[in-house]
C-alpha cells in the first residue's frame, strides 16, 4: 500500500498525464484502480496518445503530457528527479494494456439482465445484447442510469470512466406496457417528453423544463408562474405554434417541435395594452391568456390599480397552504397535504401515508420481516424555486410513483411555515438524532424539497440518503434503487433471523404442548385413581354399615328368641335340623305350639335372613318360607322332627 507521500506524488503525476484538474475525480479514478498509476492512466487515456514508462515497474504508459512535445523536458531530467516517470523513445517495446472488464446489472420491468463487456465496447453493444435477451428492438430502448449524463449508442464505455460494477435500467416509452394495447401516433406523442427552453425576458434567464406530451399548456404556464412569479394572467408569450390556441390543449397536439422547443415569456403591463399589442404582432406571438376577459379591462374605472389588482391580491390568492400551521393532528394535516398536492399536480403522485410519523414507522419497520419496507419522507417547501419542477416532473413520474408504491411507505411534511418546520425538527431529533436534525436545519430554502430514505434497524432508524431537489428522474430512480439494494440485503438477514427464531419458538411451543399434555394425562390418571379409591372406600363403608346393620338385627333376633325347650319337657317338642348352603348343620328344639315365625327368626339370627334365603323341606319338597308364618309348627307339619335346608333366593 502506498504511503501518503507516495500517493501525493502519484496523484500529481496522474493529473499531469491525464489533464484532469478536479482532485476529487482524480482520487476516485485512482481508488478504483487501487492506486495503480499505470492502470488508472490506461483506463482514462487511449494508448495512441503517447508512451510513458514507470520506473516502479518498467511498464509503458501513454499520455499527452509525455508525447513528442515533451522530449526535451524528459531528456533533461536527471536520475535523481522526484518524478515517478521518465520518457522513453518510441522504439522501445510497448507493453500492451490488458482490457478492463465492466459488469452491468440492467433492470427492465420485472427482469434483471447481467452484461459483462470490455471497456472498449460501446453503449450500442450493450443494447444489442439486451435486444437478444429482452426481445426488444435496440432502437426502442432508452438505456438510463449513466452517472456521467446522456450518452448515445456510439459512446465508448472507456470514455465514461465507469466503476467495475454498474446498475442501469431500460425505458421503452414507445412500447405499450404488457397489459395495454394503445397504439397510434397520438399515443406515442403523449408518451414523449418535451424539453421547453423558456427565456424570462425581463431578467434574461433560461429555464429548461421537461414535460410529458400529455401535459397541457395551462400546466406549463402555471409552472412558469412558480419559477418567475408572473401570474398566468400577466404572462406574454412568444414562440407558441399557430395551432396552440387553447390552454387546455396537450403539448402532443399543440405543434411543438420535438424534442426541444424554445419559448419566451415576459410580463405585460395591462390587459388592454397587451391585447392591442398582440393584434399588431406577428403570428409567432400567441396565447397571452385565455382568461383575459372583459372583467378586468375596466378595472381602473373602479379605482383599482392594475398592479394592485394582479400583484398583491394575486400573490395572496396564489396557493392554498399544503398544510395548516400548528396542526394538532398529524393525520388531518396529511389529509390536507394530499388533497392540495392532488389539486396542484394531479392524481398521479405517491400514496402518502395518512397518520403520525410514529405510525409510519410502525407500518414500515415493525411488521414481519417479509412485509417491511423502506420509509421515504418527502419534505415540501413552497418558497423553493425547485419545488414545482420536482413535484411535477419527479414525484409525479409514473416510474417513480410505481417504484415508491411497491417498495416504500411514503410520508410527507410541509416545511414552509416556521412552526411546522420546528415541529418536524423536533420529531427528527427524537427519531434520528441531532446530527440528522442539524443537517436538515442547515439546508437552505433553494435546496428544498428534500427526500429522505429511512431504513429501520433493530436498535435505531438509519437515514440511508438525503436527496435534494436539484436532481433528475434518472438520478432519483438510481438512488432509490441503490437504497433498495441495501434494504434488500438487510431484509434477507432479518428474514433468516426471524425464520430461525420462529423455528426455535415452534420447537419450544411443541415441547411445552407435549409437557402440558403429559401433565394433563398424569393429572387425569391420578384423579381416576383417587376416584377409584374413593369409590372403593365408599363401598367398603356401605358394606361395613350393612354388615353392622345385619349384625345388629341378628343380635336383636337372637335375643328375642324364646328359650330352647329341654328334651325332658312335658310339652310337645319339635326337633329341626337345618342344613346351610355351605354344608354345615345346626339343630334346635322348638315347642310344637311355636309359630313358624320363630323358626324364621332363628335362621336369621344365624346370618340367613328370610328376605335373602328360602327354607325348603325335603319330603315332600316345599318352600317353607311361602307358608303363613303365624301358623304353628304342628299346623305346618314340622313335628316331631324335620330336616330342612337353606337356599339363596335368585
């Protein structure tokens, strides 16, 4: 890497060889070639102009400063000279310069075409390549985006001093858009752009104004009013074609010379004098104004001076303000701004966001990464001479309007009134910092309007570009596209980060959901077990209660039984032998006069209640429980002895 002293020497030699006096331009060219002096000079000056050789590497250089006229000077230089070059005679071998390759990214509608050419090629060579790629005749193409001004097909790329990578775009005004079927000479004329060179007679100043063929003569006059402060009613024109007889006529049908037409405008003294002069002048003088009516011819009869009539009153009624002063609600202010902008410049304009600047930030920066956009802030100023041309020619251009609507959220503010200006600077300081606010504060009125390109970042909002009003449609489009490239690269990173974050969150949500389901299953299982245990406990309690109840009944019956008679009793005794379902036997003696109910109570006291068991006789087989319990054992023939067995009821 060359030291600062070496760079100063290389810069001086480079300017001496190439004749480039602009230091910034010379440094830019040297930086593009990595401070390689030989390559930088070869990229600027064709080799035929002369031969130079560098003492650093022995390479042969070419330049007008070292041609034949400099022989004596070079021959007299000593080896200790501080110059980095010495002249060599033409007989020495010339080192051939390697061709420099240039990369072009060309945008046409929704397509991008990459073109790589040597710098010795011409602009026409690029068009021929695009003709094959886009299937568009080269004669119909307008290749835009050159940073060095207009070029033609024969321009050699090397003479434009282009960087390695370049971005261009193609316009085809003579071709209809894909969804359109317009044709004919009139439509072509409406799509053409006219250059009007308007000379202000009183101050001898020229204005170069670009208008589309669809613009009207009245629009031209209004634009000139903004530039010259001559009201339309007082404008005296020269140079309009004889066919231009109506202010509502479009430029395409007015008979103007394409692509450039000269006009002269001045201020007339009074309506009556202007009318008399216009009748005596040649046919080159046209259209003082359609609205010069009889209403103002006799204005002096009412004591109103003509200058007062059209001076102070006219300027007072010149325009409605774009935005009310000290507006409390930013949304209402933007509604008035949009309405006034449409009334001045037509309905083809950017779609301005209606709401506060904070709301515009939310809309542009804080959605999903795929939905985010750049924020464009348009700062209007009615007192700037550039405002009318910038609005009508730049902001209202269809290509600019379309590009902004697709890729930007556009917000606007009027800086004409001091109160509104101070309010915006306060917002600017809060959102962008004091440096950006100071930059806008120091802008002069004639540098307005301004177009700020803002990109939202994770921690702050970054101002990518501040575009002043003295620009062209091509330059404005290139700067918008450059900002879009930076934004797209950042957006892709944000999309990747957002996708990864969402993937992590989805995995976490799935894990949390699986854990929740597992907890629900465990809780349900535990609750089922608890319910089962509770049910078992309840049934056990019921069983115990029933057993206790049965035991109490059994004991009660056992205690209520009459005493068993003795074998040697004098009374008649019946002896009963009862077999249980388990095969066990128990016996007891009863008085023959005892009721059958006593036998039932005895059996129940042994744990076999007659409600659940039946008592059966053997011979004959009968169900004793079906007999009348109030009858005696003698009556039911259970005397003197009987064997019975118990059987559970179904």
